[in-house]
C-alpha cells in the first residue's frame, strides 16, 4: 500500500472541495491572493522553515517592544 504524503493529501482535499463547491473555491482564491496563505507557506517550508519563521517573528516583536 502506498502512503500519501501530507502535501498529496492536502492537494486531494483541495480538488474534492473544488469539485463540490466551485464558486466557494473561486472566492477563496481571491481572498488568498489578497492576503496570502500562511498555511500554504508553512506547509511548503516544512517544520524547520516554520520554526525559523516563528523565531523571526518573535525576535521582531521583541525588537519592536523594546523600541
């Protein structure tokens, strides 16, 4: 049996949602284009990339809090 990766699973879920509700998918696409998709960015970068991103955010918050 072939186990699907998390990326393949997310892609399959997106395809199923698009088939069930094409209008809602279009609205989601417009919203993501405006605001960006944090889940997609975190999913593509892996756990190390996500950890680095969180650390950078914390450091930026500390710098802004001190100034």
